[in-house]
């Protein structure tokens, strides 16, 4: 799989991220292409509205002007968002447990399976949204989501460390600055 998209696509081209929620609601985000060759496909998304993720006593706010470097794999049951603020500092990461990741032309699409993992800058991680499941995690999607979650948790530290390091080298903040507030 040399190029997942058509050869004419280049870094900076507009790509749509389509998230198909478990309740079938479709949410789309306008992104810019960072990488299409091989896997993962990597997209850039500027945060236009601040949002806060809460888990117990912990809150992580991603402010306006921050951005996401999003990684998508066709052969893995998750995708990964790495958040940086408008100074390029790492804010945290977020894994979505997903299925049916699909990539073509100017679209990356996936089915969200509710369960997510929030990772704070210090490495602490939290499983999110288990209370939203229609059945206990062990039974949800015949146990496949629990299996994907456990597999990811077994390798999360190494995987995240490598991906953040690669992202810092390949997608330098100074190179992405022109993309911020440029819409």
C-alpha cells in the first residue's frame, strides 16, 4: 500500500474526517493532509472551539488555536489524536477504539466504538465513556472492543512515545504555523 489516496494529493490538501458514531450519527471535520503514503495516514486539524474532557477529578482543556495531528490505520482497531497548543507544546493524546477505517480520495472515515483513552502529558491514561456502552464492556461487540482496548493498553506507552517522537520530527510546529488561523 504505497499511496492510500490518489497520487495527485499533496501535503496541505483538504481532507474530510468522517466519524460514524455508534448511534449512526455522522460527524465531519475539515482537515489538511500531512501524509498519505503508507500507514498511518496523518491529518492536521485546527481546533476552532475549545473543549474539555473530564474523567473523575481530572480535566483536560484543548483551547482554541490548538491543533490535532491525527493518525489513522486501516489495519488497527484505533486511531490516535495528538494535541499541541498554538506554541507547539504537547497537551495530551486521545485514542479512539474504531472499526472499518476507510481511506480514499479526500476522505478518511471510521466507525467509532464509543470507548476512548485519554493520555495526559505525564503519561497517565484514562479509559473514557464506558458508562455510555449499551451492555457491559465484556459483552459489547462480542468482546472485540475489550480485546482491542486491552491490546492497546499493553503497548500504549511505547506506541505513544514513538508516535509523538516521529510527529515532532516530521510535523514541526514552525512548519504548521501557516496552517493555523489560515482559513
